[in-house]
């Protein structure tokens, strides 16, 4: 029987709590907001980091190189991503139609709305932008690993990481997508926000960074906790206006959070390797 990864299980529950908090807490603002005390200050600062951690975990547990060389595995992966996306598109359509009948309200969901929801993930069920971005990044990474030599893969990934970070801080990303319709701005415009996190996860998976964590988990756990404390309590990296998930601090906090969870998993196993 496969042993549970306790650290990651706890992390996923905590992340789910943060996602609900971000969308439901009216006092939620942005990092370094004065007047909030622990634990609310911690929740306030770590809320949007949850998206980056979910992106990181999605690619950390996906062997992109293997998907690039196996059509069957790629098709299975795409089914796991596409089926829930398509299903929730029509489930929410039914929910809105039923709600309209109950409260005698026309939500004006037409064919165009359904198409926008399917292809942009930000129509009448706005949170599905995440799934669309995940699908697009998966296709891109698989194509990269399938058609490029190994050194070209690494160079391309590093360039993507750099271009996305520069695009965020220079304002280029917002200039490109900021004047488009909200569905495009809040879906495709967010690729630049989460792509660096996805790239880091691909590197972690490709070069088996988890093995290094298992060997040096005490040092990594201590360093990650210290780093996360600094990021959440001091404005080390400048915040960026215009997008909710931009900023190098969110990327850094997400990576450190995963390192902490991975180290805790080893602690829960009594320091044993799986």
C-alpha cells in the first residue's frame, strides 16, 4: 500500500482553505497591510500564494519529459485536465439556468458565454481560468520536451522565467493584456504570473530536487521557514499593481512553502526515505 505524503496532504487542505478565504473574506487586501494581527496578517499575505503552490504541485508531480515521449500518457493527462473543465462549464450553466427559474432572473448566458467559458475559463465560472492556464502550460511544456534537445529545453525554460518576471515588473504584461476584454485579461494575462512557478516545478521534477531535500531536509526546513518569515513580514520584493498573482515574492513564497511541506513529510516519516 502506498504511503501517504502527510506533509503534502496537510498543505493541500491549507491551500484549499486559503483559496476560500481569498474569495470570501471581505477584509482581504494585499501584503503588508497595516493593522492586521496574527494569524489574520499571515492569512492575508499568504492567500494569493496558494495559486502558485497549486501550480507548482501540478508540475512537480507530472513528468513532462515522460509525457513528451508517450502519446498514451499525454492523452491521459489531457483527459484529467479537460474533462473536469468541460464538465464544470455545463454544470454551472445548468446551475445558473435553474437559479434563474427559481428567482425569476435572466442571467443572459448565451452560446458566446459558453464559448468564452470553455476557451478562456473566465466567463460565468471565473475560477476556471486556472484550469485553462494549466492546460496551456502543459501543452507547451510537453511540446518543448518532445521537439527540443535537452540543453535547448533548459535555455528556453530559463528565458521564459526571466521574460515573465521582467514582463511583470516592467509593466509590459499589463500593457499587452490590460486593455483587452476582462475574460482575456484575467486568463491569458495570468500566464505570465504563474509561468515562472511552473518552470521552477518542471526543473525540480526534471533534476529530481526532491532527492536533495531528503538528504538535507533539516537545513532546507530551517532556511525555508526563515525565508518565509522574512517575505511575509518585510517588503523584500516590490508589489505589482494590476494583477493579483504577480510579484517575485509570491513565486518565492510558493517554492519555500513546498520545501517546508516536503521537509515536514520526511519529519512525519521519522526521517525515513520512502
